[in-house]
């Protein structure tokens, strides 16, 4: 069968929940993927930040193969050696005291939400369950994480919403101060709003949020599903701000594309969950944990994060040079290898043009082209991205500034 046959089978047998790109990717190596017709593409989507080490990374492939040959899955009613190993790696290299494992970012965020509620319930503060999140945020597609998400378009049709959530403007500490009251259990915030268009706030904002949580006694929870695992040049993005959260959620890049999520927490928060209060059948099983150990060890190896910083700065400078040349670019935003250009027109046609010229990029928030390459991307590959982006934007009407 050719790819058209599989597209037809997909329409017949698979839920129609994705607006799919009309190509079928079948293999890859590093930052390059190939479709079923044999055409190669430079991958600047990277599984939406999940393919942290790119495709077919030898150490990751070896770890998965070796573990699959020994033990793929056992229940969490037994001790799991690779799970203990990844927990140790994460705790020893972050703020956290304990780790819990699940299968996705949404599940990790559900776990954080349950921690916030149970933490105050155990103190007898049964009315203290309200969680404040940010406008334009994204935390997942389960019922609770939809309610936490600050974009109404995702909640449409799934009413009534789960109660106990409200949103305030991102980056404005005064809005948070007004919103926090005796019911507030936690403030839940992304270091960078990824699905919201790679939007950022000043380090001083996050420091003020930490101070506000300390003053009022609520938990500071940070969604690092997209920003964590070295994406911004620090192992966790909140390290840029000089703060210590109470809870952090991870997923996407933690196991290099193998489904996995994690909740990291300080002892006082982690202690809210005891046997019988939370669980995940596949969470932290031997296979995904072995993958996560391989990925995490590589990210923490000497010089790896320094290279992410260097390549992130290079990508940023190339994008800023392009913005100076092409007025169609309104703004360049991002940190490390999580960068974006906000355009003065919708970006979906630009992604098609770039795909036709062998580069895969993602459009979010209608006008934002987001670049999430594997962390092993090279400067030569960044140069190719810029060349193709320059061509596509110029073709779309991005003329040079007049003298």
C-alpha cells in the first residue's frame, strides 16, 4: 500500500481529532525525518518538544532495546529499578525531594492539581481548593486540565467546566495579588507559554509570584511540560528566575518520545499523596523509565546544556536578523531552543510553503511560527531553517524595509 491508501484507512478507522499534515513520516535520524515517499525534511517541530535527542539517537535506541529485551512492564505494586534510577537523577539535579511518574503532560498536571487539593484537605482546610492559572495558558485536555487552561476555545462543547479554577493576566503581579484569597490552594504557571504563542514574563514576575505564595501559604506549581528537560538551556526553565517552586510537572522531552510524564515536588507537597490517593498503571514502567534515564543522563552530561545555550543564541540571532529585514515579522520571542516569530498575518500557509521546501515547523496561536528542534540540532541545520523561512516569508509578502 502507498501513503494514499493509509490516509484512506486513517479516515475510516481513526478518530478525526487531528488536522493532519498530508505526509506520513516513517523514519528519521538526528534532526532529519523521511516520509513514505522517501522525501527528507528538517524537523523543527521535534514531536512538539518530545524528541529531545532527535530521531534514532543511538544511546536512547540502545537503552530501549536492552530494556525491552529484559522487561517491558510490571505493576507499580513492585519496585522498579529504572524508575528508581530516573527518580534519583531528577531529584539530585533539581529542587525536588520526590518524583511521581505518569504517561503525559496532562496526567502530570492532573497530579499537581490533586496535590494542591489534598495538601490543604489534610490540613482541614476543605474550602481551600481553588487554583489560579494564567490567561492564554495551556495545561492539557482532560476535564480538570481543560478547566485550568486559560483558552476558552479548548473548553467549548465540554461544559460544564470543572469548578475550582480561575485565570488572570500572565505577567501582571497585581492581577494575581487581587485574585489570591482564603480559598487559593495554588498558583499554577508556565515559565513560557508554549501553546499560547511562546509568550514570556520577566524574571521579577516569577520572583514576585514566589513571594506571594510564601506570604499567603499557597503552593507555587510550574508547568514545565514543554520548557523542561533542557529546552531553554537550563535543565528546568524556572532556574533562570532564581526561584524554587513547590511542584513542577514534566513530560514531552523526558523520555525522548516514549510516552512519559512526571511530577516533581518538595516533601511537604509530595507527602499529600499516599497509597490509594493516586496511581498510574503504566507510569514509570521499566521501558519508559529506561528511556528517561538515557535521555536525562545525556542532557546532564558535560557541555550538553552549554551547547543548547549556544545554539539557542545562534538561532535567536538569525531570527532577529531576519526580523530586521522582513517587516512581516512582528516580534521574535523565546529562550534556548524554544523560539518563535510572531507574524503580522496568519502563519499556516507559511508552514505549508516551508514543508514544500523540506523544513517542518509548527504554527500556534494563528500567527506564531514556533521552533522546537531536537536539542542536538546543528548550526548548519539552523542555517537551512533560516534560508527556507526567509524564502517563505518573502514569498508571502515580507518585503525588505525601504531606505
